[in-house]
C-alpha cells in the first residue's frame, strides 16, 4: 500500500530544476502561440518526463508568464505591457 509520504517523495522527483524552467521559457518565447501543451512538450529541444513538464507549465501559468487560449495554445505574456493586453482579452484564460 502506498502511503502519503511515499506519494510526496514521488511528486518531488518530478519537480523541475531552474535550467529546465529556463529552457521551457525560452522555447515558449520563441514559439509563442504555435503549440498546444502536449505538442510543445514533444518539440522541446531536450526531453523530460511529462510530469516534470506539467509542473513547469503549472508554475509558468501561476506566475503569469504564459497563458493558454481557449483552443489550448500556449502564449508567452511576461512583458508587463503585453501581459496587461492579453489578460484583458476575453478569449484567453489563465488557469
């Protein structure tokens, strides 16, 4: 039987490192609006576990560096002026 502490340890194994986050950020900046979540993961320059990638995307969404449109395309929005513009658009949702 899996206990809660073991599950927490497993989850921690899939936490992204800073260089991983920066690599994903750079790729999203370069390809903003071109890919949905899974397709973006498949095209990254370095392979990583999907769970690690999902945690990275979750962090970037929570920190308002990226947004997803209604169709699921990932867009880089970190520039404060552009972020304000995108955040006011009805067709974008930050989850």
